[in-house]
C-alpha cells in the first residue's frame, strides 16, 4: 500500500507521462511521417495514455479522468 506522499508522487509522475504521450501524439499529427507509420505512432501514444489512465485510476479512483483533463487543459492554457 502506498503512503500519501508516495501516492502524490506517483500521481504526479503518471500525469506528467500522460502529458508527454499526448504531446508526442500531437507532434505525430504534424510530423513528417505519413500514412500507416503516422497512424501507428499516434495509436501507440493513445494506447499508452489509456494504460497510464488505468494506473492513475487504480490510485485515485473515478476522479482520474478529471485529473487528466485538468492536466491537458493546463498544457493548452496560454496563461
């Protein structure tokens, strides 16, 4: 069982990884690769996000998706 500080650290790590995977997928959309290679790359990133979300949900419960949305919104907020 994780202690509270370990849970916070793990949640922070998972959210950072989700953000990185999302950014990689976005870059894949505008990257130089086209066709199936581009599609495979983006699909892999989205599958990774799904797996990370599941891990996050195991720690924080149903609020995990709200944390993910908040993290991704924070990335796109210019302020």
